[in-house]
C-alpha cells in the first residue's frame, strides 16, 4: 500500500469515527513518521491548571490572619481602655 492510499484510508477511518486530525481519539498522526492507533489506550487527562501558585495562596492566608489578629488586638485594647476610663 502506498502513502497516498494509506492517507486516504486513515482519512476515511477518521470520518467514520467522527474525529478530526487535530483532536485524535482513534488515529494519531506522527509527523514524518506515520500513524499511531490509539485503541486500548486511556484518553489523556486534561492538564490541571491552578489559578494561583500555592505560595501565593499561603501568603494571602497568612496576611489575612495577621490582619484578623491586628483587628482583634485593636478591639481588645479599645475595650480595655473604655473599661479603664469608666472605672476611673
């Protein structure tokens, strides 16, 4: 079988399977080599992307904790100052 005939057969196979060459499910094109059948192989999982790096998430959490502690300290000092003022 010549290369043009093989290309035609692969094209017809892809049409029958309802796939495109850019999104192979059955036959993958290997540039300058040929084709690879993908039968029996699990589909590759899509890449997982994170919106933010872990260090940035951790830094934001630490910053939020510092702000919360500062606010609690300010409220506590204000309340103690108010109580001290009322007693004296």
